[in-house]
C-alpha cells in the first residue's frame, strides 16, 4: 500500500478545490474541476482537506470519495477507512474528460436558465402547436427554466401521465426526452390520455438541492397546465434519473398523485438514509422496478424503501430482477402492464 499513488477527480460543486492546488495534476481552480494525485502516505492529509472544505449539504460525499490507485483498482475513501474495491473498467483520465465535458454543458445550461429567467415572465410559453405541442416553463422562485412537450387527450377530463427521462436526455433542445421516453409512450398511447414530457437541464442530476429545485418546478407546471384533465388521475413514471424524479415528486408532494412508477431510480440521492421520512411516500401507490446487478444506480435505496413501505401497509409493488443491469427498464416496459396498473388508481 505504501508504494501506491492515488488520483481523484474533484468538482467544486462538491468541495472547495483551492486547498488542493498543490496536488493538481490536471485542470485548474478557475475551471472548477481538477484531477489530483498523491502518495499513500498522504491519505490522512487528503482526508482532512476534504473534511475541512466540503460544501454545505454535501457531507455525505465524505464517505464515498472515489480514488484510483496505480494498481488500477478503485478505492473508496471515507472519514474512517480506505476500502479497496473492484478493478477499474476505464482510466481515471476518461472519468476526468467526462466530467470536464459535463461541466461545460452545465455552465451553458446555467447561462440558458439565467437568460430565460431574465427575459421572460413566470409561467408557460407556447412555442408551437400540433399533435405534440412545444412549450417553455419559467419558475423564478426556484431559479428554474426548462422546455416541455405536451400531448393532449381527445376527450376532456382524461388522465395525465408525466414521463421523466434519464440523464442521457438532459438539455434544452426539447427533443431528446421524447426519444428517451418512447418505451413508456408505446404503452400509454393505447389509451386516450394527456402526456407531459418535461426536459431537465444539465445539472439537475447533481445532488439533492438541484433535483429538488427541478421537481418543485415540475409540480408547479402540472398545477398550471392550461388543459382540462382529471386531477385525481395524475400518474408519474420515469427511468434512471427519471426514476429519481418520480421518487422525489412523490416524497415532496404526498397525496398529490394517483400512482408512481420509479424504474431504476433512487430516493436517497446522497446515500443518506437518515434524512428521509419514508412514511411520507405511503400515500402514493408505487410500482418500483430495479435490478440487483445495476452498477449505474444501485438498488439499495429501492430495497430500503420497499421494505419500509411494506411494513407500513402501503400500496406498493416491486419488480426486482437480478439480470440486465441498467438496461432492465426496456424489458420491464415491454413485459409488465404498468400503465394499466396506473390507470386503475385514483385519488380518493
């Protein structure tokens, strides 16, 4: 161990990176992203720097800091230990380049949101009509602006499905979320209902505070929709990051939705199981779906919530597979009649 050197990517969103300047191998403080390297003998110094400079609200990060050793293994640095994990499937430089690219996209997204808030009033703006109408929504209170698509039912007072996309569809082009949600749309399109497709900006998946700002804005959008729909039959469903959105929407607004289907998501974004009162979810019927071999979004949060909700006597189902990893959603949407299950639910 003493012969090892370690490397670590640090984002200034999680931690003040200036105190790490002496260890920088790649990147700059001004860019907000750095790659540091250090000897095994400096582990305690690095651990102390993280503890002293972690951002408020990001303390859970201190027990899951990812390091890569010169032996090409992943190590998890916590405040009490250094744990050797599996062999890294790719280089630390690939990780650094990914986060560098993401950082640029997030900065552009922040600029886009600031311009939208500055130049437009609160609420909904219609961009163009048609079968799949295009809109933008601005929420100055939560400092959020995002586009969305809306398909209206043929008849009035029909149900509303809100579909949340995965992280691969983040942006503001108002297109990618449509393709990402196609597996869900195929089953819903068999019935006459309204379908809402919001598109989250880059950065919305970067922790508790940011996802909550987005979720609160989506709830306001649902409340403000200028269409005639059955407000006792609002259903929320989503995949991966979208599954996280379903969890948080059900948690923040208990009793507001007739049913939710979180697929490959998690409530505990920061892996802090102590900061949530799972009982708040018991008022919303939930069909959870996940695979135990998912390495992108781990299953522990869903296992925990299902166990708690079952003990509370909540209306909850769990499709828990052990194969397909983070691709199980496609199999689930084809095999299970989740939309029919939703449509049988109604607020009382």
